[in-house]
């Protein structure tokens, strides 16, 4: 039995609804304008006209950004379904299939970017060739609020209300050094003996020093004669016998040029969190990348 539609109840303009949907997915009128190929003020006027047509408030301004209101969140999925149907009509008419397209910027530490993400990104690109990935390899915290990245892989949970986070795993790091370097120290088997080693630090702060001493070592600032904020450089220095470095277990244990320094020491906990904007609930492209990253980064069953 065919459903009889009451077309008189449809009182809004699709072009205005499309402007609303793209603004919700892109996060601003200017970005929506670029996506739609129209001027920013035009997008803003179309969204305002839709709000007037429906007699609702769809967005609220928070700082320099736009956030969906509760009503906007309720409506955006319905409008997205309309948008996807419209795309399917166009693609079907052209003999094409529906695909995801657009750019997603991922921020991760240097070590994660080079050792962990390449196979995950290769799989993502194979599944969704229309999604373009910008990978920012940095040990600094990318400001998602300022759009320095869309998704960040972090070792801490964010506190900002506008961000969404999901814990991937509880990772473990250990101390590593080259066998030749440890031999020069007499192959230390106690924390006191290992405390005589040179350690590779990230900066001149005392956070790392305090953390290692909490494991039973007795280090001072003089224990860190070489400092570099670049994880890859630090790792190369450790492999060449310059000193002891911290590294994730799965990476350190797989490197033949180093060995665990004092394996009896307890591991250093390093949690991993995936963090993104609240747009995760409104952007299909962002949600797909977020979910694939989570699946690729989480621990595998033994």
C-alpha cells in the first residue's frame, strides 16, 4: 500500500535546508560557502531564512564557531537523509555509486604517525578513496577548537565540553637502550645501577625525571645530557648507543637494535584517546574516519 504524502505540509525550501546541512557538517558559514561554491553571506541568509520558515533556532554561536542547538541536532539527521537521497539521485542518473569525499586532518605524535598510522591510513584510503587525509605529525597538542585538526590522537582525555573523546586503549611504555651501551654500564640489573646511565629527555622540565624516579630510579637533571623534543631523533640516538629512551612496548620490542633496560621495572602507563569535535554526530565523513581509526588502533585479541 502506497503511503499518501501530504505535500502541503512541506513548507521549506530544499536549497535552504542544504545550506543548513552543509553548515552543520563544515562547522561555519565560510566553510559551507566554499563547499557549496557560494558566498558566505548567501549561506548565512539561507540558513536564517530556513530558521524563519520553520520558526526554530538551528545554530548558536560559541566563540568564533557555530554549534547546533538541540532542535538543530534533531533536524540535521532528517536533512542529511534528504541530502544523501538527492546525491543518490544525481549519481544514479550519472551511472555512478555513492562515495564519501572530502578532507580530514588527523593530528598524532611523531611516533604514532610513523610507526602505527600508515597501515590504518592505507586501509582507509582503499575503502574510501574519496576521503583525503592530512596527517599532522607533532608532539604538541593540536587545538581542535581552532581547527588545527579534525581528529587528534592523544595520551589524555580532553576537558573541553565541545570535544568528544573515546578511549582506545591503555598502552605501556618501557625503557630501551642499545645492548652495547648497557654493556658499558656493566649490564645493570638494579635501579641503582641503571641510574648511572645517560637518559634522553624531551625538554628541561622535571616531569620525566619525577616519573622515572617514581619507578625506583635515582635521577637528577645531570642524568639527561641530551635533550630533543623530536621523538624520532631521540629514538635514533637510543639505537646508536647515546643513552636510554622511553618507547611504547610494541615499537621498542620490535626494534632489533635495542633491548629493554632493566625489564623488571614496571611499565609506564600511556593511555590513548581519540578526540574530535562535536560534529562527530553530524559529519558522516568524520564519523567514518573516527571509527576506522578506533578499530585500527585498538588492541587485538591474542
